[in-house]
C-alpha cells in the first residue's frame, strides 16, 4: 500500500493523499489541499488500487472530484462531455 500511496501523491500533487484501511477489502482515500483541508474522501476496493489500469481510473476520478470541489468544473459540464462522447460512439457504430 505504501507504493500506491506514493504513486497517488505524485499523480495528484499538490494534494496530500492519505490511504486508510476502512474494511477487509476497502481503503479510504483522502485528499487534502496544501492548507490541510479535506477536499475529497472516497472509499475504494483495494483491488482497484492494486491494478494499474483501474488505478489510472481512480486517479482520473479523484482529479475530477477535486476540480468539482474547487468549483473549477461543474457536474453539468461532465454530463455534457459524456453525452458528446456517447453521440460519437453511436455515430461510429451506425
């Protein structure tokens, strides 16, 4: 877990990442801003943190959550981006 913590800290800098076991297979990930305030807390399955592909998704999701928490990204923008991506997939499939 220590190596995962280091990877998350590097990927999500300048935020400080703390991993805390929260169950037999879960881990609570806490991101704090440089002032020490909690920006995001999220529980993940430990398997997600151990798999490189899933860990990339975890980092992307945490980064998005931080942007939303800081008011730099609105949830409606995410929904609009998803709709555009789905429309492109549908156009390619047809």
